[in-house]
């Protein structure tokens, strides 16, 4: 079992729709969760982080965390073609090493 | 500098040669990470530095891979006797303090091609 798992996609949504990206993790003691966006040929950039169970909203983005289910998700409202990218889920493990483990990423395509 | 700087941006080498990849993190960032990304894949953790020490080097694929960091700043990732499967983009990232501010800033990466 991979430490952080994501569906590789592609996930295709029409412009204006809600895109839902999901991630599961294996380390039950994990405390910090991140979503990075990576455009083709570019480096990842942080778009959201969440530490507590529940929802965290930032503009069109909402991160959701359920530690009991070991599940974290990212919702993108009013999706735009410029949101088309690969979204990487990252989890900081329970050890005290600072190690951040990434999933393989989900490719999102927003069609005009 | 303003961001994480990596050099070279591209490296083509022959199988069996040694290569050195350099990362210059954002000034003041105490944590430094190396990741590897193969085409169409996610980020594979290689090693993490806090200051000059490496609390976690569990991701290094083999003893051909080594890394060091000096002066709490620049880091070098060395791959000895390169193999074709080493071909990938090697990404370096830094963060201010992994305990309190965990946002990673990534460099542009080094595209390594082993022929």
C-alpha cells in the first residue's frame, strides 16, 4: 500500500463546475496535509494546507480532512481552464523528521 | 536569492559517469528537501536536511546516491555510476521551519538524462 494514494485521472470537468480531488493516506498519526498544484513542465506550488478535521476554505478552494477515515480532499469551485494542472496531495508523517510524502497526483482538465 | 536555485537545469551524461546536482535554498530556510520526479509520476522523497544534518535519508534509492549540505545553505546531491533508471527531474525544495512553517518552495529542477 502506498503511503499517499491519489487517482491519477485525468479528471475532466466543464468550466464553472466543481472539481473534487481525493487523497488517502496510510499513516494514522499524520498531522499535516497539503495540496500542491503543478502545471506541466513547472515545479509544484502550495495552494492549501490543513491540520484539523473539517473544512478549510480559501477563495475557490476548499480542503477537507477526515482523520478517522484517513482521507483528505480538495474542492475547486467555479473551475476555470487555468485550473488545469496536476494536483499533488502531500502528507507529513507522524515521525519527527519533517519528511513530506507526496501522492502521484491527479490531473485535472477543465474544458471551456 | 529570491527563490530556490538549482543547477544545472539540464544534465546529459553517459551511463557509469558521476553527476553532481546543486541546490541553493532561500536564505534563512532551515529545511531542505530533495525529491525525484519521473515522467508522469509523483514526487519521490529522497532526503531531508534540517540545518546540515539529515534526519531522514530513507528515500535514497541506493548507495550510489549521497547528499550533503554545508553552512546550513547549499546542498549537493551526488549520483555515482549513473544508470538509465536514474533519468528524472530532481527537485529541491526548502522551508523556513518544518515545525512551524511547512510551506515548501521548490526550485525549477534539474532534468537528468542518462544515455
